[in-house]
């Protein structure tokens, strides 16, 4: 019985690692689209085309993200903001964003 539990825990851990790996691929695609947006001005269209493609849908699914149109719209909006993923995921950026929202509500 112990071997069965250990095997399930190992498989679950492996699945979590695979999801994280595919999530990193999604973040890299977002960074590439942001770079394209700054250089050529077409980053939102690039990420939308990728997310709607067979490969993009497969990567999003493996990352645990449902590849629907709402997700595509969210990815496009993220690219339009132009904030790199490493900055957007940092604590300083989230605190700055939260402070800006509080100031906007107070005004």
C-alpha cells in the first residue's frame, strides 16, 4: 500500500512540474510578443495567432489554462500593456498596482 501512495505522490509531483514547464513556455511567448509589439507594433496579433494555433492551444492546455477566447483576449491585453512577465509577476509591481488602484478609488 505504501508503494502505491508513493507512486501517486510521485506522479502528481511530475504532473505539477510539467505544468510549470509549460507555464514557463507561455510566459516566454508573452515576452516574445511584447518584444514584437515594441519593435513592430503587432505583438497582440502575434500572441492571438499563437494562442489560437494548434501548438498554442496544446501548450496552454498542458499549462493548465483553458484555451478559450477569453484567455486569448486576456493575453492580448497583457501584451498591449507592455509590461514584461518578470516585472508583472514581481512583488514590487503588484504593490505599485495596488497602490495606484487605492489612489484612484480615493480620488
